[in-house]
C-alpha cells in the first residue's frame, strides 16, 4: 500500500521503449513505499519533509535490472507521478544555506 497518493501515473515514451514493465512496477512500488532509491541523502531528507508538509515534489531514482536509471517524480499536489529516463533539468539540484 502506498504511503501517499501518487495520482495519475505518466510514463515517458522512452521509459516504455527501454525499460521492462516489470522493472517499472518494481520501482514505482519502491517509490510508493518511500524507498527513494539511488538519490542524494539531502533529497531523501527533503522527501521526508515533503511527506509531512505536502509542499514539494517527491523524487526517487533507481537502477533497473538492465542498468538503466529510472527517475520518478510525484508532484506536490500528489495528482501526478512521472516515470522518466532523464531527470527534469534543475529538479535534482540541492542548495544549502
């Protein structure tokens, strides 16, 4: 069972072409269980904060069985979750004050 609403699941065409559906589902399930995968610890911290505050997107990244990196983002509104092979530019950078 998901720990948060993921809304509509949107899968990029490149993901459909390059990553087996089984791998997609495994990664999506991990994301839903708040196992954020292969991301920077600072992003993991932001995800945990976003779960309680609901103010930011949730990010995860996983290496599939074919060694392709799959990125998953759930919007702050929790109405869409996107699966993509390349991260959205600027979404994965962390700044520290």
